């Protein structure tokens, strides 16, 4: 693609965004999270299941390109809580800021979307069973003094739900992590996350008719 063609496409996209109707919203909900750790060296694995319910809260913008298609960026604060089993039993709590961009198809209030997401970890506290000393896995956990986990994680996001005429929004989302967040990616240890959540929100501004 030539630079002139790329510029023309960018200008066309910018024009569509400028003419689109933009509405802002807020939402909050609960989520079940899992962190799966696989060690291919000795074929061991551990699963941190979200037996303790976490939450999500934040805002979103709905950019209506047409009646059937819109773009929805979400900026959320999420809390993932679970119990580690399989290697060293204990509680794990992770707080993160998550940004996703959803390409959404809408029909008569129903919507379905998919898109990329980026998560940045703020805190990751691990409490072993029978201990009162918590470990911050972003700054501790490795023998070299570095954190066991990486803060940044690229992922995907799927969202579906219903927008009521008054502005109430109910939705379910599935967000699997796609990159290895273990802090030594050269080794045969792979750590991934996935979240399944339910949320309720409100969309301000002009509603769909």
C-alpha cells in the first residue's frame, strides 16, 4: 500500500469518526478469573481459579458509525481473586487497569463485539496458606530479585448484551490473555489469564431508537 493510499484511508476513517455520534457510559460487574501456569520442563501445571469473585468497574465510549455498527473503547479497573492449587496453595489477588477496543454490531438493542485488549497490572499479592506475609509478584518471586509476573498483557475481548431504550446496558464478556506474563519468557514456563464477567451499566446521551 502506498503512502498516498494509506493517507486517504486514514482521512476517510477520521471523517467517519468526526461525523459519528459519541455517547459515554459507565459500568460495573463481577467476574470469574483463571490464571493457568504450565511448566513444560517437568510437565507440571497449576491453575488459579476465581473461587473468590472479583469485580470490574469503569467507563466506556460508544462511537456510532452507523445504526448497525459502532466502536466501543472500554477503560476498566479490574480485581481478580483466586486460590492457587497444584504447586503451592495460597490466595492470589491481582488488580489491573484494562483498555479494550470493541468493534460492535448492533440490532434492535442487541449487540455483539470483539476486539483487542491491553491489561496493565497494578498490584499482584500472593499469600501462601498458613502465612501472614504477602508477596508482590510484580517485584518479587524470582531468584534474581525480579518480579515473577510481567505487568503488561495483550489479549482479546468478546462482548455481547442488550441496550435498553432508557440507557440501561447489561452485558457478558470473555477476555482471554494471549501473551505470556511470566517474567522469564525464554524458559519453558507459560502463564496466561482469562476472565468471564457480567456487568450492568448506563449509557448517557442520545439513545438508539
